[in-house]
C-alpha cells in the first residue's frame, strides 16, 4: 500500500518525528526543510546563509552533504599577508632591539589572525575552513611557542591542503612541519639526547589516545623521529648524523625505524581510525559518542585508506547527526563568523580578532597542546556577558531579517519570531 502525502504534510510529519514510521511503505527521500538545512550549515559552515539555504532546499540530506563536500577547496581564496622570511637568531640583542622585534612579531600575528578570519568570512566553502579549524585544534601549535607568524601561516596552509584529503598524508606532513617541529621540540630531538614531546603527543592526542600505548612506545618513537632540524629560513632539514639508526621496538614491531615507519605502524592499529571518528563525533554531533558507531566508522575510515571525505559523508548523513539538535555550544569563532555570514554583514576581520579573543578563542594560540576544550568551557560568567554584548551590537546594526533565516537560525525548533533581537538573543542561538 502506497501513502501519498503533500510536501507540506511530509514536513509536518518530519517535524513530529513521524517520517521514520512511514519508512516501510517506501517513502522516497525528501527535500530538506529550512530547519534541516540550518542544522547542517550550523555544524559545518558556521551557520546558514539565505542563498545557501535556498540552494539546499531542493536536495535530500545526502545530496546536500555531497554538494558541500564537493565544493571544498585545498587553498584559500584570500591572499596571505606579506610575512618575513624566518630571521636568524642573534646571540646578543639589546633590550630596545628585542622590544622592537616583539612589536613587529605582534603586528604580524594580528595580520595573520585577521587574514584567516577574513577567509572564514568570505570563503565560498565554509566547510573547508570548518575542517581547517578542526585540524588546527587537533594538531595544535601556537604563536606563543613557535614565535613565527610565517611558520604558523605555512602550517595553516598545510592543514587546509589536507583538511578533507588523506589523514595518512596529513599525519606524515605534520610530523616534519616546521611550526610543529618547533612547538613540540622536534627540531632539538637528537640521537644523543632524544626529546619525547612530539612522540608523546603523537600517540596521546593525535592518533591513539591515552591508555592505548606504553611508555616504551614513546621512547622508541622519539628515537625514530630524531634528526630533524630547522635551517635559518625555517625549512625542515633531516640530518642523518643526528638520527638514531639503531633498532627500536614500537608497538611490538622491531626494526631501524624512522618517523615514517612509526606512522605506518600507527595507521595499522584499529584504534587509530576509531580515535579520529571519536574526535569528529564530538566536534560535529554531540559530546557523547556512540561506541558502536565510532568503532564501525573507524574501521570504515581505515578501509578507505584514511580518506577524510568518505568518513565525513558517513557522519553527516547518519541518523545520529540529524537527531542531535542544539547539543553543542558554538565556539567563539563559530558565533562571531557565523553571525556575520548569516546576517550578511560587511566583513570585519580585524574587529573579530579582538572579539573572538575576548570570548575565549585566540586563533593560532590554543591554550595548550590539548587545544581548546570546547563545550561548556566556552561559557563562564565573563564570556556569557561578552557574548550577549556582541549579539546586542549586531542587533543595533539592524541587518535585514530574511524569512528563510527565521526558520533556519535556531536549533531545536523553528522560531516564530519576526524580530531579529528575538532570534539573536534567544539562548538557543548560541547552540548548534
């Protein structure tokens, strides 16, 4: 028996959670509602924009996800600011010269932050920047430690280049990235004096997670990654004489391993795919990953040679993704950039550098090697007030409220509000 419903009836049933009950009668995949388009765009594109919502409405969930993934890029559309080649370290500098160099570096850092925010504001592929930001918080490095806007800019380009490509290639590239070599002391890891910082974070934060390796594995990995250095121009250089060429036993396998061998062994561990699926779940779905699905998606990720796009499609087309509305708190970047994009406000990248920092997210300066913890940590008595002040300022700009946004800005339920202040100052607006 076939049941025939009007599009309006199907939208109503979907809103009531009843469409799944009709699945047995062969109901075809349906076009997105504005609320569903808003949900997808809040999670992967900083927020809904009128034109983007309208472009997605004729599409099914799978088609919409495929469209966003197919439109991703590997390069920025905004030109990088002019940054100097890495300076040679001078053995002695007077205080005045040191202060001058610091002021110049601070100015260059501000330019770099404004450049990335500008890219987020104007990019035709916000999913690209969402994933670049995800990897920035996964493979953390900071200006405070690296002390080179030039090296941080190069790392940002690397993260974007691989953001939706191969995680295996990204892992190999980040292991000898100049900013990472400086941030986790890989540039001073020598045969005679191994430095374990990168090896420890590679296992604990980047690939396996705590409890899935031994202390001996860290020591072996540190020896395998020894020999890297930076030349005066900030280029990574491998010095064979500084590399420990002896046998190492890593995760039960023994050989004269180098860094690329360690990564190969890590990628052969089932836990690696599961760990990345776990991290993406927390970023895109909810704070509480489903262990069964994480295990399944991790295995699929490994079978697909760690290609990120297929895993992302699996996540974004899953019932779990579409069932979770308003379960995540917008980060300061998502709140600020998303608001400007959704409301069609003129880009103000320099202003958002300060605002996002005041709200607790200073680009290129995560608080520590674990990155920004996110979730409830975004909200405290100070940042809550600062968020409300930011949104109040947006209301005072009086941007035009398009009816499409009325149905796609808020999670949990479409809003009957017709006044912009009601939407932006609704607590749900700070959720995604």
